[in-house]
C-alpha cells in the first residue's frame, strides 16, 4: 500500500515531528481515503495553523463575547454579603472563564508534549472531529470530567 502524500512545504522537520503530524495524518487519511489535493491541503493548513498557535505561544486577547447580564444577577444573589456591583461581577466572571479555558488548553498541550514519544498525538485544530488525541491504533477523547 502506498503511503499518502501531503504537501508539507513550508513546515520544518522539527514541526512535523514534534506536532505528531504523521500520526494524525495516518488516522485522518483512514477517515478520508478519497481526499483530493485540495482537501489534503486544507487539513495540513488547519493542523499546522493550530500547532503554530498553540496556547503556550499565543498572546491573550480580550474576550469578544457579549456578557449576559443575568449571570451577574444570579452571582450577586448567591454571594453572601456581596460587596461587588454587577459590572465588577461580570468582569470577574469573564476573567475566571477565560482562565479556566486557558488552563484546559495548556493542560492539553502539556499532555501532547508528554505522549508524543509514546505514539500519541494531539489533533491540532480539531482536525479529527470530536477527538483530541490519536495513535495509529486507537482514538482518545481527553476531557476533564469532574
């Protein structure tokens, strides 16, 4: 069987190796056996765009989400001896949510860095639907359930 060819011009050998591209690509091609060059190119670009913009390399930016004022109302009711106004509560809630998202993303990157030598790779950029990590043998969705 011929190994599928991907155009990897513009990506270094270190990026290809450290990102786990070959592992993810092997699983992706099983799901997309008839992929044409355009579809393969989109996969490669999406994968490496996410890899090059992973959380440890990214600079944060302010949230563009429009806050729901009802959240502040509910939080204000739940806090005993509340000394915050709704604007402060909204700001603190947004900071807490952004922090939680960043921690999750950094944890996923940490795991990726520690499992690559064991044959597992992160599906950077959600390149394999609903799957965070793959090996050529199996799929794993890693989530922080409480």
